[in-house]
C-alpha cells in the first residue's frame, strides 16, 4: 500500500538495494556514511566538511566521522584546500567511483524487480487488454 504518495515499488527498490549492498563482499556503509558518499559523488564539487554538514543538516563532527570511515575504505579522501588552508576538501576516489557504478547496477536490478512484481505477467496483461477491447 503506498504511503503518502510514495509507491510501494520505490520502497521495495530501496529495500532490495540496501539488502544487496549488505550482502555483497566487503564492508557496508551506515545510512550517514552512505548519505555523505552519495552527496560527494552525485553533487557538484568541490565539497568541504562545512558544506556537507550544511547540505545534510548534521554536525561537522558527524561528517568527520563519516569521512573517517569512507577514508579507511578508500571511498573518499580529504585534502587541505590550497586556497584556504583552514578548509578541507573532500575528493572522490577510483574505488568510490567503482562503488557508485556497482550501486547503479544494483538499483537498476532492484527497479526491474520492483516494477515486475507490481505488474501482472505479460500474458495476463495481454489477455486483459484483449478482453477489454472485445467488450468495447
């Protein structure tokens, strides 16, 4: 049953994506780490700790902890901004880009599964159309 305009297939797709990420080899990310990761990889840069904290509406220490973990996994790295040495830039990595591609694939598969589970089999849809056209 859809909840306030959110179709069930979106929730199923989210669940299937998260389950696939947890089941794959390697470490899984917390919701906060995933939020920081996706913001860095999908948003226009350059990204800073201060900017990420503002964008995600969380504290700078929370962003720092998430970036510590992403750095340990080589999914993001921090670098002092050469223009303002007080500021820390967050950079993407090759390994992080590979994870984003993997997530894209997983989400695509989850979307197909969610969509397929919402629709009756093709043969049943064709028969329904045939009957409705005959009755018209």
